[in-house]
C-alpha cells in the first residue's frame, strides 16, 4: 500500500511538473508573440519615417533645382544688361573719339 501511495505521489508530481512546463511554454510563446508584434510595429513606424524623410528630401531637391534655375535666369539677365551697357558705352566712346578726331582736324 505504501508503494502504491509513493507511486501515486510520484505520478502527481510528474503531472504537476508537466503542467508547470506547459504553462511556462505558453507564457514564453505569448511573450514571443508580443515581442514579434512590437518588432512589426517598430518596423512599420520606421518604414513610415523613412518614407517621410525621402519625401522631404525629394521636396528639398526640387526646391534647390528651382532656386538654381531662378538664379541662372537672374545671372543671364544681369549679364545681358551688362553686355547692353558695355555696347552703349563702347558706342559712346567711339562717338566721342570721332568727335575728338573731327576737332583735331
């Protein structure tokens, strides 16, 4: 009878250990799922942030391109004005030299 009780106690102990093991495994699996969900959420957030940064960079690049185009146009306009003024001054100088030569003769 004592051997039977020891066998029953050993069986109950073994069943309790298995149940404890199963509970621990379920808790670890739940924790792993929670970590995986958090990692997925982080990855999605980082992807959204990267997309936002890429869009900002593209907008800035377009702005720089437009500014460069505007500056090029301004430079071309200033150069045309300078060329025109140089031409006017050159013609005035030629006219003055012509008058000076006429006065000398």
